[in-house]
């Protein structure tokens, strides 16, 4: 039935409610230290490949493609 666009969903139980989203100033948010990497890293299983800083998208793509090639 779903393939023909005739999927019937069960009726919701109880009332449907919506929560209001409230945003505050940035100062209220806790600071989270994220690691800053100046070079790309590719993780493939137990192997980590660290490319040179400023590696191009073509270089990253070629390394990733080489990892998935059949041996």
C-alpha cells in the first residue's frame, strides 16, 4: 500500500502539543572547546591518514578513493 501512496498511519493518541523555542544571548551558552585541525585526517578502520596542511579537495578525494579500491 505504501508504494501506491495509500499508507494509512494510526491516529495519534492524546493531544498534540508544540513547544515554544526560546533563544537567549550567546553568553548563556557554555563554552565547548572543539579541537582545531589545520590538516585533514581520514580514518579508515584502525588506520588514520593525516594529510598535509592545506591539502586540496582533489588530494583528499584521491586518498579516500584509493582506500576503497579493491586490492
